C-alpha cells in the first residue's frame, strides 16, 4: 500500500487536492476532519482524551487499510498542531509509516504551502464551513506563530507543492508523477 500524507497549514488546499487525487487514483481519502469531527464530538479539542481518540482512530484505520487489498490511501494532516499542540506529531507520523512499512508498503509525505495573499483569500471561503474549518486569517496567523504549521516533517523527505497559482488537478498530477502512480 502507498500511504500519501498531505500536510501543511490551513487553506493551502490539502483537502481540495486530496479529493482530486482520490478521483484520479481511486485511492480512498481519509481526511483530517473525519477524525477531528469525531473526536471533538466527544472530547474538547486539544485535550488528552481528544488526542488519544484521534490517534487511535488514525492508527486503526491505517492498520486496517495496510492489511487489506487497498493499493493506496490519501490522508490529510495538520502538521504542527495535530497532537496536543503538535508535540507528538512526529511520533504519530512515524507510527503511521511503520504500520504501512510492516505491511510491505511505503509512505510519501507531501507538504503544501501557499502565499499569504492566497491564504487570506481562501481562509474565508464558504466551503470551509462544511467541516468547521478555521475561517479567520487573523486566527491563522496567530496559530502559525504559536505552532510549527509551516515546518517540514524532519525525519523524511517531502514532496513540496506551492498551491498559490496552480489548480488542484495540476497539484494532484504533480503528486502522481512524484510517486509514480
């Protein structure tokens, strides 16, 4: 199985590109807000209980996919803030990668970025309401200062895509070429 982890700050296009990539590859999409919405419906965001449930759901889902005949899976991830303020993000991503590797698969990391002007425009988009996504540029800026949302995963090479002036389909095709799909 190929596990594609798309990460980067809010409004860089992770989910939009992931949907295009899923449509082009047939790989299932396990996006961040499926987990976040489930966990936050039970526990307050940022609590130990929220983090534990989120991690358990992610790992269990990836384990099930890796053990099955699923050829690949796309995951979106808010690196730098996902686990108790991002403190355990690296450990969680390593666990996810180990699960895939133990089943004979490979994990690919894709880092998204966009210009401040693009982020300012995208963050307020109506479509972001669907999954209760962040919709304030001011709040985004505060989060970017407080957390390492713009950082690259330090333990693995990432494919880097700036989505400022490319279409989601173009970004998806870039990923497909980079991972040879």
